C-alpha cells in the first residue's frame, strides 16, 4: 500500500507538471497563430488511452485506438515502390481529400488532445517544428504560414521557453498557496540549545556531539534544518562551531560532499531523552517507566541525551541496568532489563527543542512565494553544478524516475505533495532550459543564434542536432537508471 501511495502521488505530480509545461508551449504557439497538431499527456506509442478532437464544431473521442496514419509509400507509374539511396521505401503525405472521414488527419486545423499509456512526459506537437516526433515528411513540404518554421525567430524563442516559464510560474503559485495554507515551520539555529548530534561520518569530518553551529564560510546560520543541504550545495569549506564555550573551525573537503549527501543522520539537533510514550509489554513498561520521564543517568554514569543512551543500550544487551530519571519533581532509580534488541520500548521527545512557525496572509504569501521560487532555481543550479564536479562525486546520487518517485512520503500528505511538486517543477524548468539539443534550451539557442546573426540553421542541421540531443538524453537516462539499480537493488 505504501508503494502504491508513492506511485499515485508521483503520477499525479508528474501529470500536473507535464501538462503545465506543455501548456506553456501551446499558449505561445496559439498566441502567434501557429497550428498545434497534438497535445498529449504521456507518450502514445502505437495507441492512446483516449484522444479528443473537435470536428465540425463537435467533440469526438476515441478510446484505445491506434495512432492514425497520414503517410504512405510512394509508388511510381507502374505501381512499384520508389526507393531512396539507401534502398528504403520513400514516404509521402496522403492528400487530405483522399483520407477517410473518420481519419482525424483530414481535419488539421484543430488540435488533437489525448492521454498516452507510457508515463514518460508528454508533448505538444507544433506544426512545422523539428522536435522529438521527427516528422520528416512534414518538413519536406513547403513552409505554410501557420507553421513554426514560418514565424519570426523571436516568436519561436518564446514558444520554446514557454514551458519553462509556465513551470516557474507554477512553482511560485504552489509556494504561494503552501505559505498561505500552512505557513512555514523550521528550527531556528539559536533554539538548538543542546548543540548537535553527529553521525559516525560527521565525527570523522571533525564534528562532536554537543557542538553548536555558528556560521558557514563566515555566514551566520538562521535555520538549523538547512545546514546540511547548504554545506552540500554551497560547497562549504569552513564551519565555525562553538565547543565547550570556545569557537573553532571544522574544515570540509570537497571529497566529503558525496558522503554528506547520502548521510541522512549527518547532524541533527541533540535531544534529551524525554519519554514521549511507552510500548505495551516492553522492558520499559515492566520497569515502571512512564510518559514524560527524563533519563539523567545510567549505572551512575551521567547521560541525558539520546546519542549517549542509545549506544549504551546496544552495548549492554540482556543486562539489567539502573536508570536514574526525573519524574515531575521526584528523582527515581529503576532497574531495567535491556532485551536482546537493545531497545527498551519508548518513544522520545524534547520539549526544549522549539519549532518556529511563521504564518502568512493571502497577499503576504505572494512575495514570499516568489522568493522561494527563485531561491529554489538558484539552489538547484548550484546542485547541478555539483554533478559536474568529479571531486564531490555527487553524480553518483543522480537518479531516474525510481529515485524521484521514492522521495514522496508513504502516507498521503497534501503539504508534502505540493512542496515536492513545486520542487520538481523547478527542476523540470532548469533541466529543460539547458542548452542541449532536444531540450527547450537547445531550441532556444538556435533561435537566439538566428536573432543575432540573421541566419537560420538548416533543417538538416536541426534534425541531426535533435537526434544527437536525444542520444545524449537517452545516455543520461540510462546512467540515472543504473544509479537507481545500484542504490535500490544492489545496496
């Protein structure tokens, strides 16, 4: 059920993102009177789940129908196939008047809308544009006034970046809604009174339990929960800490970044061992431990933090220990037999750890949402930069749809869903604007080239560039998928 919940959240999020992205292309294409042949959510290889088209002022629908064909093999006067230089049959478009009335290609002026069966994005097929459809037959015809290739370069540029613009706008709108509906919660660094709890690798790096983070490369820290990600994306070299009342510096090498990226427990707020609940029939219940008890010592050794007590329990399995605790105003010592698991069966909380909540009014949330959106763009660009740095080894964390789907929570949570959707919208925008052929950024580069040099790249060049870009994307997808297999299957 948990996996199904993740799949449903990911599919819904992807559907929203793809639809909005393609609507960006569609909006500008129609604004500039370009004809849009098809608009699809997901890929409709061979067949579509459903498709719609307005014909003679009436909407028609087809379910699980094969993709219509509007091409045929060329024949000579004798009825034999005409072959090209490579010995392959040449293809030609069928004239509209020869198409049957139920063939939707006979009505090219209206857009075909549909949902494909393969959830790998979607597409907006604009007439006269060299895109992933690689419609060579259409490109062999003379340019028509309504085609993409017939329009000025500046209009084509806006069409190409329209999807990116819409994804950015979507992210801002989502952040606006999140801040208005739920506000913002974070742990202020100044409220982490007990310092940090470190993982084993954090200790190798130079941190110690109880350290207090002061600054990152000289910049004061406001939000504790952003420290780890800021160390990663900003490639922080020096972390100023306060240890036993004295300030010192922990130096972080670039080679540590990939390990910090994977270490979910790198640093956390240090928590006192205050019992938030007791499991039925557990060792804690049998010993008489109650909710809100605060452990202060074990076997006469002063220890009150979870990072001290948890390892002690693991090291003293199947032994009886004397736990000293505070209950209300009383101090008690209770004998507790630690089971073989090393877990006595209590939950913990720390009432001294304060959560800061910021509420926003409807209009206040808009500028805050805009800031969040552009901060997200800036931060994701930094994270992409890490992928191309061999020292950080961050490229090992690149994942495909498996990794992306796995970031959604196993229980449906609308706040988390919208936060992740906004983040993915920013990621989609930034990735698509990269100057790689087959991506929107690659097409935009060609349009900018034409605007500057007053010369348009040939259709043949654009076709080869598109194929090269698709090959690059396929290689990247294969690399990301291999990382997923290593991370989720082998490991």
